[in-house]
């Protein structure tokens, strides 16, 4: 592969702008390494924005004896709630129970383990409940009398990725979206890479180490980089979700046990909706073209209708999304039984440029995965800086410093009240949305604004020019889809033509600033 002495050189080239790639870029930049992250589409455009949006230990993994994975995830659950209280919040889950399901003693045992596998400071423990007297019982069919309640967390998954990338950039990393890595080649102690940007232009870069965090494409990236080595097998599993008008008004979520031994979540979502998912279906197709199919929709509707007093039909679905999980191949026949743990493979003899490939993983353990990755790579790069991300807030997450002694969500709620009092000219609901999405960074978004007029054009209902400009300039948003479906979820609340209108506004903005 041709290269020139003028090709930009980095310590680390990261391929993939999902949660693992962004997490590794952040960790590496914070250790003082020069980093280039390349993502062929938008940040979190694929698997990392298509999750069930939970920060959780994975209660069902206990059935597969994955105690180490569950403990690791439970530890991370607490840590992430501390460093990102704006985009991560506690959530109580209700599990209805009847005699056809797993026996009650087994569930109680599992919940006891879930409560005690890792030290728990922020969340209440599990308990048995009488559904007739519980707020969550009213939305269920009359036959459900007994249930169990436990704690986990909710996360805005796409914003988690963007904030990791933002933090990485502020620590010196270069983030390039819509930039495809066409080829990589090891040449002694360096990797040479050929990149194609959004404008079609080709450029060459060099890096001392290569990180393959390409998710569903990780096996093919590894095979191209090291064609002589047999690539690690991945099992691509499609997970789909549906969104329907809300089926309940309380703030609890549900975990439903189905007759096929799978579980389905029903989660309060975006104030007016219920999020239902997920499926687990082996996926042999192109991850760029993944979408829910009619069988998956029917499955999720049937599970929800089995429990809810108000049935759910395919015609009720207002939005759906699907993602491909790159899971480690193993002997399990069931896609739902394949481990969600990760494996890091480091290749390259001493003196040769290393390649670290990331296989598997789940969103809850992304920070630990990134730390483990850099603990392996840093010595190869002569970097002695220690791990640092365990207690470092993500951008906008430094809320606890404003309210010493508070715990999430108390600190976040106090911050919202404080901002609403300080910004009487801004609708309270908009203040709450800004706080949830941007945390303390909302103050940068608002800048010197002192009235609604200072926010500029209201391009779409509730979406002002000031927010759009912030997302373009600070968060790599380029299209209406980036803004309406990943940086925010405003697309659920807006008219059908909203995306087209916003794309036209963005195009005009670009022409004006050119």
C-alpha cells in the first residue's frame, strides 16, 4: 500500500464509531495517546443505537451460569450511573408471575444473587409484590396476582456513544464520521491505512496500533488486515424492537417471561410511548440492511398482549428498529443463549504493529472493555499512564459536583429544578429535555441566550436553531436522521415530513456558511 512521509501519524487508529470504539478512543486519548477514530456512517448508526437501552447486569444470564459476566455488569451499572446521571437513570422492573412460568423459588434465588453479586449502593433491592395493590398491576390482565420487583438502569444509548466521542475529542482525539477505512496493511512497526471521506477523497494515514471495533463487520476487518490468520468466528444475531402508544402511565418497566423461555421488556419510552423488545434471530444478511420482519413484529405483539389488558397489534406500531449483535460463536443452538461477554484478541509479534480486535460485548460493560483493551495495548505503545475512566464524568455528567452528597437521580432532579428556576423564559419541559440530553452542557448550548428569540428559528416544533447548531458543531450531526433519531428522539413526536424539512434547513445552513 503506498504511503508518503507526509501521511498523518497517530498512536492509535480505531475502526468503528459504536460504543466500544468510542469508549476505547476516549480511554486512549485520556492516557495521552494520539488517536484517530474512523466511522463509515454516523456515530452509533448501527448496533449501539439499536439496544433495549438498558444498563443492567443481565438477570437472565444467571440461568446460563454466567456469574462473572453478571457481576462485571452490575459493578459497571453503579459506575456508569455516577459518571453519566443525565443520560442514565434508575428504573424499577416488575416481573408478573404465574404457575406456568419458572418456579417462584427459582426467581427469588436469582433475584437474591442479582442483589448481592456486586456491592450495591445506589439502587434498592428486589422484593415480592402483590399486583392487585401495585401501580404496575392495573395495566395487566386480571389473572396476574403475584410479581417481583427489582432495579436496573435505563440509558440513552446513542447519546452515550456521542458523549464518549466528545470526551475523546476534547482530550485530543480526531473523530472522523462518514469516513470508511478501505484497506489496512502492517508495515513493520506501523499500520498504513487508506481512508475515503464523505466527499470521496482518498487519504493515507499511519498508526502505531490498530483497533478493530467494527461490531458486525469486525470479522471482515480482521480478515482484511491479517489475511494469513483465521478470523475469530462471530454469530450475528438480530434484535428488533417495536414502539407503540403507551400502555401504562406509571414509571415502572416490565420484564415478561414467554413460554419459549425468552424474556421481553416493556419500557416507558419518550413520555408518550412503550418500547417492547427484543427478539433474538440469527442474521445471515448484510448488517447495513437490517430491519424488523413481520414474524418478529407478531412475536413481540403476542408476548405483550399475553400480559397487557390492552392488547398490542402490528397496526399499533409507530416505529421499529433493529440491530445486529456481533456475538462470540459457541455451541449453543439458541441465539438467546449465546454469551454477551466480550473477547479481546491482540495480534502482532513484539516489534510489529499490534492489532487489537474486539469481539462480542454488551453496552453495560463498554467502559470496562475499553479499559481492558488499553491495559493490553498501552505497554506495547510505551504508555505508562494508568486507567482513569472509572470515576471521570462523561460530558455534562458533572452534576454531583453541583449538589455534593446527592445520589442519582436526586442530583439530576435537583439540577433540573435549579435550571428551571434560573431559566423562567424557557418552557419547563424543554429545560427538562435539555438537561436529560446534555446535562450541564446545556449551559454551553444556550450560551448567552436570555429569551426564546435568542434560540433562533424554531425549525421544527421544540427544535430550535441553537440546538441544531450545537449538534452540528459539537456532536458531528450531519443529517436530519442524525438529529431526530440518534442525538434526540424527536422524530417520534414530529410530523411525517419533519425529516425532509430539517434536511432542507441543514442544506441551506451549509450553503450560507460556505
